[in-house]
């Protein structure tokens, strides 16, 4: 038998250790939620590192409506949060968002901080700030997962929602990342609804033509950024009557994406879109267990629907995660009946459902990719 080089053996050892740690975390999370206990671990950390955004997308009110809570987290403060989370809470994935995270001058440093602590980095971005200079700065990164927002395969229709020139900027960002940061995993995030019901397959073809790695489908939801809009136009909202058509369109697109070799939304998540929109869906949410959210001003919470002031600047993320205030918010999550099918909440929670995981083997492969050294 041929012996692997030392570097490859070390990488595999890191991978299997990460996999074992993940299995232990699953046990920890399930036990904690079932018993109403404090979880020892926090596998996923969502960090909104900036409130500001250079766009005003029609379905998102976050940049203008999200309340300011004082001074934005500094580089050093984020480094402390990420270092403590990875070392003390076993955090494996750090997801940077906003606002537009690439508006932060230190975003490359923030990526390096998370990667230097052994975490996989995920970034949600509108793509307009990723130019050649930014890609050159990202060239030394280990390999972040970068999700670019796009809603239409037709430039004019996309830009009518997100702003003039956005389609071209996203296309350029995708090309530059592919050419200059080949270690990055680049995909599309697509908000789906009546505004693009007949165009979802075209988005899949676009992702394939651009040689991207992934495409994810996000129905308009009642929390997170969409909740800050003061009323949404009918072009974005799907009622119960339209739910089956949207669900079927996304399911067909999911199957097509898989056939083209694209990572995509899980089968269980896609098949839950129509029941969610029809008001028939309830699931065991793991907000505050599997993951915590930190806003740009240092507030920790499980999700927007069950947030109360908890400033981690004062006590640190470890004490905050294990403290009474966070546990009180978790208890509300356990009893929550609010409609919610946001991928950031639902997708991690579905990983706690054995049937959902085992029924979609390709998704297991995608998830294991997040644990790569």
C-alpha cells in the first residue's frame, strides 16, 4: 500500500478529528434542546460585522431600519469573539454577513482570523465590492465560501430589484474569484418568489455557465433582513395559493442543479418551502443551540424573533453563551410557533433530523466539505 505524504496524512487527521467533534456536537445539541439545558458547544457562529450596505434591494430593509446599538465591533473585538468561540465552544464555521461585509476595510483580516483559528469561513455578499484588488488580497486565504446575491439571469430584471449595474458587478466578481482565488468556493444566493418564478432554472444554468460551485434558494421569510421592510410589494410575496407552484419550481431547480454538479439547498429544505408558505410547517429549531448570532454592535441572540439585550463586550461570548439571559432566549425558541423558513435557521436545524440527513446523501457530502482542512 502506498503511504500518503506527511502533509496529506496530517490533513486527513484534521478532517477526521473535525468529523468526530461534529458527531459529539450533534449529541450535545440534541441532548441540550431536549432537556432545556445549556449546550456545551456552538458549532456555527453568524456574525453581522457591519450594518451599512451600498445597495437598497427592494426586499431588504436591514441597512436603513436595523437599530443602531452604539459603536461597531472593532477588529480586535471580533478577533477575541472568534478566538474564544473556536477554542472554548468548538465553533467550526464562522459566517460573516451584514449589511455588506466587504465594506469593512478589515474583512480580509477577519477572514484570516477565523481561518487561523481553524474555522471554515462563509461570507454572504452582494458582490459589488469584489474587484481585482480585493481578490489579490484574498489570494492567501485558505478557501472561504463566498455566496453572491443574484435574483435574475436577465441583467435588467435583476438590476430592477438590486440596483443598476449589480448584475455586471456580480458577474465580474464571480469571474475574478474563479481566476484569482481558485481555492474559494463561490456560489449564488437567490431569493425566490413571484418576481422570478419562471426564471429559477435559468439561474441554475447561469451558475453552471459561470462555473460556480453552488446555488442556494431562499424564499422570502418573516425574520432576519426581510423583517425590517415596512411592507413588501406583491411581486416578492408568495401566498398560500401560489406556494405549490413556487415549491415545485424550486424542487425542479434543485434537481437540475444537482445534475449539473452544483451544491444546492437540501432536499428537506426545498420540500419545506410550500408547507411554510401555506402555514402548515413546524420544525424543531436549534437557534441558540447549534448557532448564535452576533450583530454589528456585539449583541448575542439566537434569532431576531427572540432577541433581548446581551452585550458580549461586557462578559465575553463564552460566558454570554452559557449565561442566564441566553438560556432564557433559548427557552422561547423551544416553544416558538412563529413562521420561519430562513435557510440560516432551518438548514442547520434540519441536520438534527436523521431522516432529513439520510434521505439526501449528496447533502452529506456537501456538509463534509465544510470540514475540509
